[in-house]
C-alpha cells in the first residue's frame, strides 16, 4: 500500500507489482533467464523472473515518485501496515496492532518485536519516528508529506517505548491507516545524512545494492542499468507460514529491464520470464498458446489508475521578462480544453489501442473503487464538429488559409505532445490524438521521451506543453492529495503553488481537507464526488480510456493471487516441483 499517487510508466504491469514481489539472485555476468522455465520440472529452483521496460529513478524509498522505482524497492522495505487486496482492508505488517483514543486524534501503534534490518540491527520505534521526521523535513522533497499534511499541519510521531509509537493528529484524519504505508527506513544508516542535509542525495541508482538496508523479504543484490535487477531472499525475514516455515518461499527473483514491450512479450513466449502483463493485442495470441506453452491467462479487472491528457498551465514556465507565452492562454481557455475533450476518440482508442479490452474513462477515480467513483458524470461526445464550433467561439480560426488555426492575436496553435517512449499503447493513442487535433487545424509535434527523462521533465524542468500520462490509483482517494492539492508536487499542470492559482483549485484544496477530516463514509463519498465533478468540468486532466487488465502466469508458479489492488500474500509465491 503506497501512500501517494505515482506516475505510471508501463500502463498495465507496474502498478500491480508495486509493493509486492520482485526478483533477485547471486551475482553473475550474464543476463539471467528464468531458471524455472529452462530446467526440467524436477530441477526447478525457487526463482521467479519478471520484466519491465523502465529503469528505476531512485533507490531512496522516501524520494520515489514513479512506479518503476516503487517496483524496484517494493520487496526491500516495509510499512507499518499494508492493504489486503482481497478485502481492501488494512492489515498489520511492521505494526502488530493499533488503537485510537476516544476522539480519534491519537493512534498508537504496537510494533513487532521480531523484526531486524537486513544488517542485523533490531527494528525499533526510533526508526518509525525517524522515517516520519524525514518525510516532513523541508529539505526532503517527497510526495508523502502532501498526503499526511492535515489542514496544513504535519502529524506528529512520538516514541512511547522501543516498540510503541504514537501518532498525534491535529484533528481526526480518516485516511490515516490507508495512508501510512510509507516504507520505514533505518535511522542508524540514514540519520547522519538527514542531519547533514544530504538525505535527498542518498541511495541513488548508483548506490551499491548491498548498501540498501530494509526489513523486507528480499535484498537487492545486483542492478545493471537497462538490463536487470536481482534480489535474494532475506533468510532472517520475520514472517512465517502456518507450519513455521520462514517466508518468502522464493529464493531469488529477477526483474529484467528491456527496451520495449515487444521484447517483453517475446521473452515471455521464449520462457525467459514467468509472469507477463499482456498488452491488449497480445491477449488473444496468449489465450491461443496458453495450453501449448503451459500458462494461464487471467482477467484481473479494470485499471485502478488514471490515464489522461493534461496541458501545462504553469505561469512560472510561460511568463518571463514581462511577456506571456500564448500557450498559457490556450491551455487555460475552456473553449480550447472543451474542444480537446470532444476530440478524444475513446471508441477508436479502445478498438485500435486496446483491442477492445478497455472502457471509456470519465472520472479520475476508477469504477473499481466502488465507494468513491462518481458514476453520475456524463462523458463528452466525441465530435470534431463540436470541437470546431468551440474553437471558433474561442476565436481560433485559420486566418491566413495555411491550414493551421490561429488565436485572436494571430499566433498559430502549435504545441508538443509527450508520452513515454516504449509504451506502444500510449504511442498509438498519441497517434490518434495527433491525427484528430491536426484535423482541427492544430500543429502537434509528437515527442516521446524515455520514462525517467519524462518524469524529470514533469518534476523539474517543467518544459512541456501537453502530455499523455498515467497515475496509480488506490482504495484511499486521499493518497492522491499530492496530485489534487494546488501545493502538491505532482499537481502536474501547475505544481507546488504557494497558493491556489484559481478558484476551482482553491475549492478542491478545501474539499481535500474536508475529505480527510470527515469520518462518515457516506459524507466522505459526497466530497470526493464533488472533486471529480470539478475536475470533469475544468479539465486539468482530460480522461481517456481504462484498460481491462490481464496477466499470464506459468503453470508452475503457485500462489500468484492477483487482484486489481495488488498481489495477495506475495511472500507465499513459489515454484511447483
């Protein structure tokens, strides 16, 4: 259970894997293959190989904002609690139990006493206090602080004794249990860095894997950029099964990093990976080959995240030297945005990009989130004629007959559209977008970027016009506060605002606070429905399509119990003998 929304690089696979399992193995010089796939059944080892197209951006769990990094670290570190993806209830992890005081402003967590860090040091309440101190340190930019800030105030974490911590809240905070799944980090390793203001530079991807010290079921043993990450089972992991056997069952896991999704698919067909999250166009082929190649194809459900188009509305990027780039006017103009929304051909996307395995997306919260998804929003009809009318009403017409429309000041509408390269579904979607927007008279420059470069652009350089991007979604909508709040670091269209730049953003900020305070579930639902209505009206995120998601799992892989909210008991995955 991750506490904050993250940017998703690979539409289908990574969000489900985040926070669950991943691979490992002993050092070796060659690219690993799935041992289980290539050896006779009697000699199968407890090794699992999966794949991805994205390198991690960081190994520092507090600094993670992208799903690729979350996947790389998901089995190394643990939080106090985790989500049970079957029940969507919170269950204990590093905390054995917890209780609230009478008015809901103090939650006391009792920690497990049998947990040790990978280097053998005992895990204690000091580590929990240190972790949340780090999250709220102004020198440490991170997403979690945006989620755990309550009405502008941080929660306080106090040590009661070595195995008890007390969370003191400024006011009752409904999302607490669903929002404190943050990975706990070791004070004895990172405390000095925080004191010296170098924490944000710790545990980059150039850090030797043996330096990463968590409490999780695996340790990273090797990372070779653009090739693979290997993990080995933590022999001292605290969790046991009902027979007293130490978990996890798998000895090793390997995460292959390949250049694109075609390669990912070929490696699964060749038996070099054990689990595959197919693209829509692969599902039929996989179903046809499943018996011959001995794997099962399973439908998981509708994507719980959001895949949307957004335009850069950041005045800090578009205003300089007393001049304002006309793009800022277009990207904040309802005529332009409404026209774009009517020019999103979702049916074609579902048919041509998702092979029919998709549903139109209307709200930012997935329909899989039965409690908070607003079913009353009406989708905008795909109509280029309606889009043209809206553009004409806004003063966007082709004034010089060159085929490109200009704004009232005569500036031709030309902008760049980005997505992450290697994700062919998104690349196809961008082709459809560009074709339709070009028909409207806009000049669209399509510029795919490698995922980590794209995240860098979104978070730091802010040098972009339009983007097709995905975000993870969770059971708890407040975990998207870093996206929803105007001050949020992932409020993509205008992040980190010192104060809301528009009235509707101010209203969303207020609703986010009210949603966090409201303990009545039905009243909370109404507040998030209001947020979805505002986003639907103001269009900072123009929704596209949600994929119906599948996985393909080798028949010898046992206990791979996947749900739309994650893997159930991933530490029990094993290889049949």
